[in-house]
């Protein structure tokens, strides 16, 4: 193959040579060349090896869907070499070349062919199972494609959301005409084209095609159509939610974004995907030098590449004749044109590393290096069938067509039928006008659903869409000898016949068994041939055999495009900057970033036990509840009683779901006659909010309660330790004395000159402590003021780890850590809170029934007999060696006691204080531990808490 | 799927959280275990017309009663749960 003289429609820029590397050697192409066209112009014929038999493979369709030239570009695997444009300095490597691109495959071919028959995945490597690791290594050789890069891509991936009135998939003549007509009718239009330029088959056509293309492009440029080239619609979902993959290759039109997933909510979808040319299944059809007529036309007319020297053309349609004309025009010797419509045929293609000769049906053998086939078209119906359309086989046209489209989807152009260029464009225009009309009707319906929105007038005029019928075409799928059906999976007609013989006689079964159409090319070229092969083997016709189910994505989508840009939405307390600046080790808890510790959690625990510490508990869920019926709501949400809570009092509440499982816990204080402040766990705040609103909106609409989430409105600081009263008193005029401000009381007042702070006397750590909720803007100020004021009493900040140790020493459970999705209130030891005599609360019946059972696990305090051993959390408690009778839910070394302490869930017969249980350790071995009389290991009487 | 929120207009279903089929909560004082557990766990999961509770979580945070066809995802009605007749 060599470069031709300039061609009228060529897309290469001969003034801009581009150097790149292929298999480690320098090559040169021109701007506009694809990797494949530049290499073909340089004489490269083999781009890779087939997956199973390692046969050499050359260009087949010379477009995005070419199964034979997947390459790795600068470490990016599975790049479509016949689509990606060359770029200066790019390093291109072949894939699937084990053992090497040049290796003579004769030996391997005969050797491995014997055990690589259909279903070899399922048969060859099944037994014995202990050899699986070895099999896996061998199968790895047969896996597709390149290797995932270990480094992150230098470019970003991104998402974009659009709401076009009309989305047109396919920028050929019909698609362009539809887009222009819809835009002309005054609606917004997004036109998506798979190739780098608009035009479809006009681009590689003759002078009339090129003239029409100029007109259509001019109309497009004049209108308001947004055009996405090098982009493909990958799926269509409910309500015309259409996903579009916008590619750019490296450094392409999207700048520093490698791929962008465009999520379009279209009011109407027009599918104008055109037709895909089908290969001919005959012996030798995968030899380099066997090409589709469209591939030849693309190579000659777009890239000025001479595809061979002596050509044989098998033609059943105008495309074959046009390819023969193109070849003759550029001086290729077209030695034979076989007219398939007249019964002429190719019976076998001969060659080793490329085409050498063709055996014709009349018995003659013609030497050649290029075989061109034009035996028919496949309509890519996937988007239409995803939208609910049905694929129906038309034997007279030898292709499937779609019927039964929903109102918001239509098809235009070659996908629907054949016609002259004028007819295709006219069809596109009419479909475009009709699409605009239907989109406006949808817009009107949507606007009617928006309160207060102006509803646009709808012009309900009718648009006549001319009929477009598929032209008659002979059914040409399988030739006289067996050839390759699926190029990327290396499945032959013989393999499919064998699969049917083995009983896999439906297309869906045969597909999975042989993996035909399941490779990276997803059967774009080969699907109908595989149906034909199964039909031939079963004796059924194609209509009865049917198609396989097309599913999104239409083309492979990178994980990067699905993920998009990294949006790590992080919630930060107003004090987090201080934590960062003071050596806090971050803990990511749900959406929040928090200080886990500041370097020495044990010292932080000691400070709280012996002096005073500060912890930022801003993520605590907080809800401002107002209204006359707040107590009624609380009575429903919590198992506790709330009616008698007086102003200034605080109660710990346990929230259960309707199945009695503990959902959340926290304290709620009454700030005024009809004003409460409720707190929840940090991780449960959102769910608790939904749950409250669900009661108010669906069950108890009579309740007069207003719920306002105020989690982020307050910075929350817990001041804990024996000297906490002394410290806080320096910054507030509130009387903090034990008599004036008792345990489980709440006040509002001024702290460090900040008004409207809420001060709670509660104690998760087990120490005397005050929790201060500060209007968020002053959170950092109050935090720093407390540290300044407390330097002489030994104040220090403590993090989540110290808090976890402290609360475990005190035996306070954490919902979700010490309980799980099956733990009902009594099992968590929270039965004391359940007021069973209340008429109603969430989970009431289940809790009543739990009391009658004895089969549930109980939360207990537990101490290993050997106090130096800390059994890891989730260690199992076992009996008789193997029977699981519980688990460790929390465990730490207690700095206060100098020994390990735990909370554990145990079976009911193990709950008595003093019972010794066996804890199995994850690394093997076990330890003995004793059940304690209560959950608290430190200060079980609560003397410190109530000081 | 688009859900026409009565307050916000038509919005992508991703903004909503599916909550449940609309089920009646039995009287907790008198419900038998069979009745209560049917309320907790048993759902019709019909193919066809269904009435469901959705929460417009990323929108107005209102609970919305949605009538849709589970075969086609066509939504035929969406009403604020708080405006429903008490059942
Ligand atoms: Zn809403």
C-alpha cells in the first residue's frame, strides 16, 4: 500500500507531516490520518493477530468498528487504530500479538486449533480444579486487548448535562438534514457524529456526494445546531435519557479532557445511524488484503491510500461497483469483478500472511493481493430496540428493520430504507421537522407540570414523512467454504455449526457458548452473519432465528468516562482548618472529614480523665423542632417517653425502625415551651430527617411540628473532663454549678462573647462535660478561646479515636458499631428506655414480641482474662470449638484501667456476670474473656458524670 | 424516568429516593404478627400500574405519591403525600 496523488475529498493535510512510532520504529503520516491509514500508506498490512488462532489480521472496515486494529497508544489500551488520528510523537503498539506480530503462526495454528473449539473456555480448563491458577495464566494469553495502565491518565474525564429538544444520533446526510430542519423549526438540536467529521458516506463518495456534503455542512454552520463529532450515543433509557460518549483522543477537541460523558435529556431522539457493511463469510476471509468495499473507498478517497495492486471485487450492490471504479481510477488493476446478483461467487481466498489468490465459483483461480466484498448491509438498530422497537427480518432486503417505535423516538435515512441521495436528505428533513413538532408537544406537557411556568403554544400541524423502503438485496451471508464470522473473538462458521450440533441451538445460547459477537467489537459487523450461521445449522430461517438482545453501551465506555471528574464532596466543620494546622490525622466519616487524633490518642484520653479536653463534634446531627405537637412526634420516633420533659431538661432517646431494630440514638433538649433541639448520630442524621418527615407527611399529618435541619448551622464543641466546669466558667456568665446546672440539663446563653449558644450538660465520655453548640460562624473563635483560657488547667484537643476509647471505657454503645441491622432495642441493652405502655411508637409491636422471645443476642461488657490482649473487633465468640455464639463489637486497650476492654454481643445463656467465653482470634488461636456485670468498665456508678 | 414533582416540576428520578409501595400501617396496639410482618416485608411488586411513595430528596424533600406503570415507567400521576386523603 502506498500514498496516492491528492484525491478530491481527502482529509489529510499534506503540508503537516506527523511523526509517530509503531512497534518501536518511526513512521510518518499527515494531519488527518488515522493511525491505520498512516501505517497503511507506509506499507503496513498486518495490525495484529487474531485472538485464538493467532492469524495475522489487516484492515477490514477501516473505521471505528474495524475489529482488526486495536492498538495501545501511549499506554492507553484498546484504541481503535482505524479511528484515532495520528498525533506527533505518539507511541503506538499492537495488541493481541502473543508471541509477536511477525511470528509464523503455522505451528501454533495447527497445535492450538485442536483444543480451541467452541466452548473451549468451558471444556478445556474445567478439571482438575487445582490447576485453575495455571489455566488462568494460559487464558490470560487469550484475553482481549491491551493492559490497563498503572498510571492515572494525564488528562481528565468529565461529565456534562444537556437538555436538547431534539438529539440526532448520526451525522450523515439524513442526520444532518434532520438536525438542520429541526433547528429551522425553532427547537434546540444536538447532533452526535461518531467520526471526526460530519458527512457519513458522502465523505468518501464521488463529486456529486462531495457537492451535497458542502451544502449540508453550510446549512449546519448557518443554523444553531450544536455538533459533537468523535462522539457516540451509547444508550437510550427511560424518558429519552440519552448517554453520549464524547471522545477526543489525547489532546483533541475537548482539550485536557480525554473523554466526556454527556448525559442528555432529549425531548425527541432521531436515530440516523446509517448502515454498516457486512463481511462475507468464506474460507480465508480474514486474510490481510480482504476488505469491505467501504473500507476501500475510505482508504482511497479520504486518506489517498492505495489498498493493493491487483484486486478482485465481489459485488452485490452499488457500493461494490463504486469501489471498483475508485480502484480503477487510481490505477489499481481490477482483475475481476464478480457479480453476486448473477450468481458469481468467491469459493475460497488463498494466502498465508496476506491474500495471494481467489478461487472463483466458475473454477478459475485469480492471483491478487486485494479482495473487496460488497455483499450487504446491517442496520445498527440497537438504539431503536433499546427504545422498545422490534427488529424484524426482511428477507427481500437481507436485513433487519425496526418497527414499533415510541412517540419520542424516530429513525431517519439509511437505517430506515434506501433511496437516492435526494430521497435520503428529504426523508431526514421531514423526520427533523416532525421531531421538532413532537419535541414542542413534550415541552408543552412538561411546562404544564411546573407550577407557575408559562406553557408554550403547540402547533399541532402534521408533517408528512415520506416512506423509505429497503431496496431489494440478495441474501449473502455464508459462502461455499467456512470462514471467520466473528473477527475479534476468532469464531468461525464451523464453530457455530459445532455449537448447534452440541445442542446450543438458539442464537442466544450459541452466542454465549462460542462468544460470537461478545468481543470488543460487539458484533457491529458480524451479528447478522452469526445469526445466519446458526440459522444454516438449525435449518431455520433468519426471521425465525431472530436477533440477540442489544444492550447499552453501544460502544465500549472507559471507566474514567463513567466516573467523570472527581467530586469529593466533603463536609468540613468551621474548626477543621484549625485541626489541619495542628497535626490532626484526618478521619473520613461519611461525608465529613474529622480529626482522628492529634498524634497521641492515649495522652488525649488521659487529659480528659485527669484534666479537660475539647472535641469538635460538629457532624452530630441537629434538628430544630418547633410546634405544639413536638412531644407527640418524639413519642412516635423514640421508644422513650417525652411528655413530661420540662423546659431546660435533656433526655437520651433511642430510635427504632418499624421492625424494632435500633436506628439511631441521641439527646434531645427542651429549649422552650414549643421549642426542642434534637441531636442524632452523625452518620444517621439524613436518614433520621427523612424518617421524621415521613411520619409528618404520610402518617401523622395532623401534628403541628416544623423540622429544620441545623447540623451545619452550629459548630459543636464538647468540653470534657473533671476541670471542664472550671474552664467553661471562665468564658460564660451561665451558672455552671452542680446545683444550678445539673446533669442532663440544657441552657442557652453567651459563651466567649457569642450570643445564642446552646450549652448541654451531657457526657458521652463518662466525665463531667458540657457540650456547646455555637452559631457556626463563631465556631473557630470559641474553640480557640477555650484553648487560650484553659492553658493553665491542661486543656488539649482530642479526636475521634480518644472519644471512642473514652466511651468504650464508659460502656456507651455506638449504633451501627455495637449494633447491626438485626439488633432490636432489648438486645442492645436499651430495654430500660422502652415505654411499652405508650399507645404507639415506631417498632412497638416488634419490641413487645422481642420481650417474649429469648433467642436474641445481648450486648455485654467483656474483659479478656489476659488484660494485655486486645481481640480485634468482629472476632467471633465460639463454643465447643466451632459454634458461633457471639462477637466482639468494640475493643480497645484502656489507658485508664491499663487493660483491654470490650463490648460484645453474646447468646442469652452467656450474659450472666462472670461467665467465661472463648474468643476466636482472626489469626488463629483464641483467648478467654469474662462477662462483666454492666457495660461500663470505668465509673459504672456515674459518680464522675454527675459531679 | 421523569417524575413530575408537584412543587418542582418534572425532575429526573435520580433526584428522588424510592421509599416503598404505598402500604397501610396496621394499628400497632392490635396488629397480629402476621399483619405487622406483612406490613413490614410483603409487597405486591406488580407488573403494571403501581402506586408508590417517593421522596424528592435532592429537591423539595416532600414525599410524593407516584402512580406509574412498572413495565414502561410511564408516570401517570404524582401528588404530595401530605395532601392525600387520610386512609
Ligand atoms: Zn420537589
